[in-house]
C-alpha cells in the first residue's frame, strides 16, 4: 500500500489550513481590538455629553446622538464578526471536503490493488466494502448539504433581525411626534 504520498499531501494541506486559520484569527482579533478602541472612545464622549445634559430635550438629543448610533455600530460589528465566522466555516468545510475526497481516493486505490491481488472468492467482500464507502460518501454529501442549508437559514435570520431591529426606534420617534401634535 502507498500511504506516503497521501501523508505528504495531507501534511501540506494541514500546514496551509493552519496558516489560513491563523489569518482568520487575526481578522477576528483585529476587528475586536478596533471595535473595543472605538467603543471606549465613544463611551467617553457619550459620558461627557450625558454629564452636560440639563433638561429633557438635552436628554432626547443625547439619545439620538449616542444611543442609536451605538446600537447600529454594535449590530454592524456583530455582522462583521459573523461574516468572518462564516468565511472560516467555509474554509473548514472546504478542507474537510478535500480531505475526505483525498482519503476516499486513496482508500479506493488501495482497495483496488488489494482486490487485484486477493485470492478468488473475495470479490463479494471487496464489493461490500466499496458499497460501504459509497454509502459513507453519500451520507457525507447529505450532511454537507444540510450544514449549508443551516448556514443559509442562520444568515437569513441575521438579515431579518437587522431589518426588524433598525426600524423600531424610528417608529417610536414617529409615535412621539403624533402624540405631541
């Protein structure tokens, strides 16, 4: 059996995957650090502005200036983090697919070589093993499709939350104007 080339290719793929995942961790860390710094600056400015509020109109102005934009930034940051996580999921899914395909090809090649050298009468055994591999591959493909569908559902839910969350404060502002009139 020839596992040497398979192991070399696997090692190279693992090194490449490790480098790619390190890049993803760097993206996420950079996003979190930048967001943390920006949030700290904004919190200081918001606190100073809140301390300067003297009346209800000033409080309303402060809320419009600081509160809603911070919610929007938090939602935007969550979407950016989600995008990095989805990108990482895709990288891992592709790596698993590639690894599984390589392993399957290697196993099938070795199985074919064993079948050629096996004594007569072992053909049904090798056919059963091949059918088992085919079933396993079909199950893996089904699992991958389900995982992709779940990722699509999660992304659709995130977009739906964004669409629902943003208009709510505007609706309250309109309701306040109606009661004031």
